[in-house]
């Protein structure tokens, strides 16, 4: 049972940087304290300066997400969806305004605190999935759980279950390069859910999939997120998929409508 996990352990030892480079988040069981919002942004602003030009991408975004609520983030290409998810994911600084995750004000956190919030509260599905290339599907889903300190056998069982539910039971030991784009996306979904995060930030989680597969994967994603009691903020271009979430917000000229 623990062969895979032990193999991962050895490989982690061989390449400790791989974990940070992967950028995944792990959590401590998804528990959301109290009854407050799992996410609250106030006046969130982000601009980029290139040469003499400053692009104001986010111009005061106010958003509150309740525990367990699944919110679709719509907006045309270039409207700032990924920028917003990156800011909320505390992946980079450079923003203005307030971001509170499970009650913690991001501006008051140092680097260690931000890492802890990412690890303990958030799960990520990136627009470009960022799986660890040297690790196979099940290892990619086990890893965040091991980093969090979970029991290896339990981590492996959960990874197997998540991947199987997402239709990848026959691809557990394939590496990302041996998986289709859609299959890789499903591994990324399983990885984001692995630690039952309070809030999942998903950037086009089904963007690489054909229409039918996107529907199937999104339905499973929504079901799993609901079952786990996680909240989610899901950037998408797809109105049809967005309509299946609890609420839709739209980015327009740097603000939410
Ligand atoms: N590091 C950066 N430096 C300069 N400009 C940037 C940077 N990152 C993003 N931008 C600009 O910010 C705007 C928003 O980009 P973003 O990736 O957030 O859009 P998006 O809504 O996610 O689009 P898509 O739907 O195509 O993924 C774009 O015009 C982009 O060129
Ligand atoms: Mg984007």
C-alpha cells in the first residue's frame, strides 16, 4: 500500500525544491472557523506598469464568499480573472486593498503566514495546470497530503478515490506527459481537493476539455466541492457552466458587477 508513498518520499528527498515549485496548496481539513465569510475582499486593486504605461486591471473589487458557496467569476479574456485569483491566492504581492481569508487579513501576514494560509486554507486549480512533471497522477494528489503530514496510506486511499471519481482510475501511474490535457486537468482538480480546503481557487478548471468532458468534470468537481463543504471561486468564460454554480459575478472594467 505504501510503496507509492515511500517512493514519493524518496523522491521528495532527492528534489526538495519540487514541492515549492509546484505551487500547490494543502489544507488541514477544510474546517472554517466561526460563521464569517471564507473570503472577503474590499477595494482590491492591482495594476501593472510597463515602461511609461500603467494598466489598472483590478480597480476596487469587493467580494464576499460564504463557507461552502460556489461562485463563478466571469469576464472576457484580459478582464483580470487570473490576476484576481492570483492576488486572492496570495501568490504574489503588489495589490492594494483588503483580502481576508477565513478571517485572516493578508496584509498582516508575513511570508510564513501567507504560506500557512495557502497550505491550510486554499486549494488551487490553475489555468495551466502546473502538475509536477516527475510525479505520476496519484503521486501528484498524494503529495499535498504528505506535506500536510497526513498518514501515507490514508493519503493514497483518498488520492485513488478522488482520481477514480474523476474518471482516472485507469491512469493512476501515468505521468503528466503521458496524460491528455483534459486528464491532466482532472488530476489538478483532484490535487486541489486533496486536503479539503476551505476555499478552492480555480482558473478555467475545464478550459482544456471538450464540451462533453468539461460538463462531466465540472459536474464531478461541483459535487466533490459540495460534498467536502469547501467554497470555491471559479474563473470561466463559459456561461453555461457558470449557471450551474451558486452565484455568478462578472468582472467589468476592473470591478465586479
Ligand atoms: N505580469 C503582468 N505584467 C503586465 N500586464 C499583465 C501582467 N499580468 C497580467 N497583465 C495584464 O492584465 C490583464 C488581465 O490579465 P489576466 O490574465 O488577469 O486576464 P484574464 O481575465 O485571466 O484573461 P483570460 O480569460 O484570457 O485568462 C491583461 O491585459 C494582461 O495583459
Ligand atoms: Mg486567465
